[in-house]
C-alpha cells in the first residue's frame, strides 16, 4: 500500500495520525529492534528515538528508509517486531488488511506468558504467514483461510528453550543421562539464557488463527464478508478475478452498486435499521444532517474560514442556500426521516434511494463484523468525515489529502471537539459500540 513520504503535520500535531504510539528511546531496545530489522534484510535505524505501533511498525523508521511497507513488502505475510508486551494496547497504524490488528491482539493475548518472558531478554519478530506469497487476483485473497505466526527471536531464546526442553525430557526419561557431564554443562549454559523453563513458558502456545472478514487495500479497496454458506466480495468490478474466482461459493457485488450492497448488509443481519429505539437517543440523524451541510459548505466555499462555526451559524447558512440544500436533497430527506420515525417509530426504506438509505443506518453493534460494516457504510456516506475517521482511516486520509487548507483545519477542529474528547463515549452514543 503506497504511502506518501510524510502526512500533513496538521494530523500529526493533533494526534489524528500515528497517535497513541509507544516511544522507543532506550539504547538496548533500539539495539534489539535493529537486530530484527537486520534479520529481515533491512538496514538498521540510526534514530535515537522513534515510535512503534502494535506490530512494531514505526512511521519515523519508515520515513528514514523511504518505505512505508518495510514491514509489509508484498502487502501480505505481514512482518512484526515485539519489544514489549505493552504493545498489545497500541493501535495498528499501517496495514494492508483491516484484521491485522485483531490477529496481533489474539496472538499476543493467547501467548501472553511466553511474550512476557521472552521480551525480558530478547526481541520477538517474524511474519504473519499464509499460503500466498503475493496477491495477483481475488482468488489469492480468497485462498487465505488461516494465518500462522512464524515466531523468531534475535538471540534464538526460542530455539534454546526448545533445546533445553528436550534435554530436560532426556534427563527425566534416561536413567543414566545425569552421568553425561557435557549434556549437563549444556543445560546450565542454556538455563543462563532461558531461565527455568518449567516456570517460564518461552514457547508460544497458539500460532494459528482464522482469517475471517476483512477489508484490504488491494485492487483499490476490497471487502470480504464470510457467512456460513456464502462468502461475499465487495469491490471494484475491474479487480482481477471479479466474478471468476469460485462463483459457486462466492457472491460478487460492485462497490458502485449501493442498492445491492445495502440489500446484502440488511439480509445478513449486519444493519441497525432506522428505528426510534436507537435513532432518537443517539442523535444519529442530527449528526448526519450536520455532516451533510458541512460538506455542502466545503463544495460551495472551499476556502471559507470555518473557525468558531456553531449550530446557529450552520442553520443560518442553510436558510441562505435553500436552493442548494434542496437540489442536494440529503438534508431535507434526513429531516423528513426524523419526523417519520418520531411519528411511527421506524422509517420505511422501500421508496428511499439506495445511497440515502446508508445515511440512516449503522452497523448492528452486537454483530462481529460491526466495525467492518461501519467502514463499508462510510464509503457510501463520504460527507461524514467523522465516521470516515472512526472506521475508515485509509479512506479518511485519502480524502484529507484532497482537502483545501481551510477545510483541513476545519475537519481537525471538528474531530478534536467531538470524537477525540471522549472516543469511547462518542462511539457508544452514536454507533452503540462498547470497547
């Protein structure tokens, strides 16, 4: 996934990109990180301080080597570097697959004892390996059913722990093994590195994990949803293999077909349809309406300074641009939807245009694909830059690159005063999601 050399400083300064990362500035940790880089065939960093995410990716190291894919060379079989168990609490800020973060979390959770013990003395590194060395078409993506964490350590503590384990077994099982002085000396040497392996689990227990629903940056952005009897791919029809790979078990939907995408999400129970039970308490329609108006202002007056804009100003602007509001149609539609839901408790969607349906729905919060579904919804509602930022950062950053300076400042201000103030509360109120 190609990345520019540097994202706008406005995003960095406000922690809207590469935020909440872990600072690495202790010499022994930098030395360990460099051992992993060298093992990957990369140049060691000369930086005295840098930050890393859950996978060990560092934006500063990426800029130093001029390659944002230094841990993701073919955008598949992602590399990782673990310096400390605390990386589990970090975000993943650069990946070609949306489920990389979840896979890393599962691996670190399932193998917490081993990671705790190993990182005391060593760096853990390796690859999230699957059956595909390179993605050339959709079939390559669909063939990935599971991934295996190939785990190594710079000082080979893992290998030495395995060797020590075998020698301990031999000592227990062979009556005369204790007479083998060379073996006993080897065990002492290994124990100096590994410690007491009876107490410290140094070998990861679980390294194979399922590869389920995800978004990937391949082919311009592609979604894969997995149901018991059918896998659904949603992408640009120009993607290689579209409608040709496994048509008997894969349904293909165009990312440009809002009607079919909506019907799929609704039929598979992934949507919260517009009902008073959640609409009225969440303020969801009011949020969408405000986002629609802000987008119209951006298009009509891209260089307007929107500092200190409040709801009264926005209301005055809508009155003064009634023709523009009416021709766009989304703001009147949302007002009408709010009235209908207040009167009848729900909104009939049969006569609503496909794209406008996405304005009034969210992912069902208790569905395991809720975040991915909200990401797909945001592709059909690009006006809502807040939702784009929350669920679809690749899309948001792409949008941001095309914004005027005035609009960039406005977007940052809105995100700081809404979402960043209390992320968990914002997600819970608007989208029904709990961490």
